[in-house]
C-alpha cells in the first residue's frame, strides 16, 4: 500500500540520517585523537 511505502521511505531516511550522524561523530573523534 501507499502508506506502507511512505512509512518505509520515512524510516529509511531516518536510519540514513542517524548513520550519517554516527559517521560524522566517528570522524570528529578520530580527528581529536
């Protein structure tokens, strides 16, 4: 259904943003040490 597709896209986008955030944090940490 359209609702399921929309939900999947939203959760996928959230997951992507969280992953990007984690990667940025790791970069910052590795730059500090």
